[in-house]
C-alpha cells in the first residue's frame, strides 16, 4: 500500500492581481519502481544443467539486492525550466518500499523533476552537480579500478506544470540504470592457484535529466569482479555490477541515450563490428605463472540486463567460450601479473 506523507501545506492564491509564480498549490506525487530485467530468464536458460545448480543458486543470491524493485532511499529535485535551470526545491527520504506517495506544496510554475533511488548504499556512485538541471549526474568514483555497484540504481525524470486551484497527481516511474555481468568458469580437471576477473568498457556517469550515459574515452575504468563461490561443484563464478556498455564501439560514440524499452524483448541486439566491452581473466597456475585471457564482447550490455558468459579453463590457464559473439586473446606467462595498463 502506498504511504502518504504531507510535507508542506498551503492555500492556493488567486492570479487576478498577483504573479502566479508567487502562488502555490498542493499536489500529489506517486513513485513506483519498475524493474525491467532478463535476470530470471538468463539464469534459467544459461545455467539449466544439473552441474550448474549450485552456481545458479549462489549467483541468484548475490544478485537479489541488485535486481529488485525495492527502494531504500530516494532523492527528489525540482528544477526551473525557464530561467537558469537552477534547482528550486530538493528533498530526500527513506522510502523502503516499491511504491510510495508524497504530497508537496510548491509555487505555481513549470518544473523538470528528477528522482533517483538507492544511491546511499551503492558504494561507487554519488549524486553530483545537482544545482542545475542538465548538470546533475550519478558519476562513479574516479579510479583505475573499482569494485562492483552494491545496489540497483533507479532513476526518473518528469516535466511538471503546477497549476493553481487544481487537484493534480503526478505518476513517476523509476527505471533501472545499471546492469550486471557474470563469468562462469568450468575448472573440471584443471589445477589453478588463483583466478581474478576484471571488466571494462562501461559508462562512467549517468546524467539524470537527459537520461544519457557518459563514456570517458581517455580514462577507462576497470571493474574488479566479486568472486561468487558455489557450495559445490567445479564451476566458479565472478560477477560485476556496473553501468551499461555503449551500443556501438567507442570510436564512434562518446555517450548514448539510455535504452529502457517496455517491450517483450528489450535486450535483443545485433552484433557490433568491434568489441563493446571486455572481460579480463587472470589465471595463476601452480607453478606461479599467470595466463591472461581477454574476452571481447560484441553485444551491448544494457540497463536492467544480466549477461552470463560460460567458459572453460584449460590446463595452460587459458579461457575459452563457444559463444560466437565473443572473441578471445590469450597471453601465456603474463609477465606483469595483475598489473593492467
């Protein structure tokens, strides 16, 4: 059931002798998280073998806090659309629900409203430059290597026209802004000392008002995958949670509009001519040597999507997959260990 919070009250005024921007009115905002994801389908289709049971259970448990339509915190901003696009009103709340509603009192005028949920506990993302409409964003921490996002981020934008002496209700639908990748490695018959996995090629910032991802071509950020151990079996899982990849190679684009489409198949895509994102696997063998395998993925990874890649580890430490949209490059005796240039 939706919660109701009366934050401010007031009496609307007549526009006969006054500027409407000096008047105000109560209005209702209804917020709802809408999770569009392929997580369940991906888990059941990619990890359907009996030998996949334990890794599927572990991965599902790991991703529960990410692919969920539950908001802990929500940040609300209302911007001027006629002047300097400055923020005119801002609030933040603990929502702890899938849906909630608030009653606000604001001056009669037009606004651009943005909302973002689950930033507080994300760990890698924060709200920045939100004093102006088109500069407000959700940048990741600036570092060569980061850990995965720890929450599923949800965002929304909505033009609003607050009118005098009219009962108004605005419905705000928040959609997921990040995604996940899981690499499942079959180590049957192979003796390894350690495995480390990294990914790269993803956006580094999301601009809320324009619904656009920013890709920093000059400073690529690597995401160090979390190890998701299975209770039994010879399959090992590594997972990253991050922003989406581009829809085309970065040599062609720098930023793109978020692709959240309410259709039955929002994650269908054509292969690109070049890699859109990469996965790096470092396998340390018993003798101490390190084998590096680069996986080049030519299908985009979109907001709300889970991509599972299954591969085999061979005795020389190389990693191979049968997926035709993934290319590989193997370097034996990787001299620099885990140093990534």
